[in-house]
C-alpha cells in the first residue's frame, strides 16, 4: 500500500517527518516553476543563444514587487553558472547579473558590474576607465548576457541622474554586443520608455498578477502535491482559488506565504490538510501586512 497518494512519490517521505521538521520544510526557500516563470526562462534561454550582432535584442522583465522577478533571475543564473577553465586560468561567466546601485550614479553602476564579475572594485579609477575595464573583462570572461535587477531604483535619482543612467543603459545595450536584461516594476518600464532608442530595443515581458485561471489551479495543485501534509488538501476547488486571490490580490509572494501559513497551521493543529475554512482561522498569523489589513477590512465589513 502506498501512503500519501496525494503527494508526488519523491515528496511522500517528508510527510513522515515530525511536526517541527515539517514546519521547517514548508518554510524553506524553494523554486517552483510557474507558467509565467517557465515562459520567462524560455525567453532568456532564447536570448542567450542569440548570435552576436550589432544591435542585440534586450528584454525588460517587469511586474509588481513580489511577482518573482528576482527568483527567475536566480534560477537562470543557477542554470548558467560560471566555470573555471584550468587551462587558461580564466573563469567563464556566460551570464552576469548585477544589482542596481543604491543611487543611479554611472560610476556605481560600473562598480556593481565589476562586483558581479568578482573583480576588484572601482578604486580611484575615472569613470571612462571603469567602462573600459568592464568591457575588457566581459570579453575575457565570455559574458553573453548582462542582467540588471531592481532597475526601478533609478527612480530614486534626480531627473538629471535618471537621464544619465538611461545613457549608461544605452551604452551597455549598444556597446557590449550582449543582450541586456532589465528587471523592475512598471514604473521602471515607463521610465525606460521615455528614451526612444531604448523603447525600440527593449521587448517587454510582463509578470502579471494571478487571476482565476488554469495557471493558478496548476500552482495550487503543485503546492498540494509537495507540501508534507498527511491528508489530501482541497486546493483544487474554485472557492479556494477565489479565497486565495481575495487574500493576496494575486501577488506571487503573498500566494506562497499564505499557503505556507495555512500549511504550517495544518501541521501544528493536526488538521493535516488545507480546506476552505483553513483560511479563516482566527489565530492564523497572516504573514504580510497587506494581507492582514485586507482580512481586517473584511471582518469590519462582516461586522457592519
Ligand atoms: N517561482 C517561485 N518559486 C518559489 N517561490 C517564489 C517563486 N516566485 C516568487 N516566489 C516567492 O516570492 C518571493 C518574492 O519573489 P521575488 O523574486 O523576490 O520578487 P520580485 O523580484 O518580483 O520582487 C520569493 O522570495 C519567494 O518566496
Ligand atoms: Mg526583485
């Protein structure tokens, strides 16, 4: 007899674990391939295999905070890790991903880029020299794609700083002959579009909020088939989907946190399954302020 037939075979063993071990398992960082994430990764793969040419295509991965942009980038980096070549003594780094500097200052952008290539920082070098160093190093390390995450940080700069920053982006997009990928919010997209040349170069990929679709059913079903609960959950019903959307506004991070919270609750209370009423628990500690506020509003509405 197979125990826990509601779980994928590889995950059944975890349902055997004790309470706190399962709680830790539920809360651990993991990667789940959602429909949009899969499509975004496929797009990135396609761009990585693009033959070098004068104007390389660029991609803007945009969506609200918590929609999974950074997660997708990290997964792509894991799929394309740097390799040290013993023969030449050079590290080959097909994909370089950098963070936006705290301020959109040209010098700091190159500093972050050097940092992403594990090179010594900018030191006292002049900006134009840093630019050359970055370019040389990228060639030497066989970089075939540059990713800049949190591009919306440019909006913290003054108007002038933002213009200069867009020039830097244009330089990177034109001069490096590698696809440039930027990830950020919709505001960043709008800022990027104010530059006609960039608007022409960038294709946009929108990570949309979840809605009541097949994709959401799939996400909930896959969570139901891996979370170490001993009884089958009711994550496949339309009522649960509506509940989840109502409590999370369809933001990925909230969906994950909400399901984790009810799953932990199901383990600790011994309920061992997620049902529609699992989402109404009085002592459910809602993980995100926004969600807590929402459910408060709902309670007020119910009370009045
Ligand atoms: N594909 C995924 N698999 C698992 N967890 C995810 C996934 N996408 C998002 N998450 C969860 O949402 C959180 C926020 O995602 P993140 O990539 O940082 O969002 P963004 O960069 O768009 O603001 C992650 O820390 C993770 O907990
Ligand atoms: Mg991010």
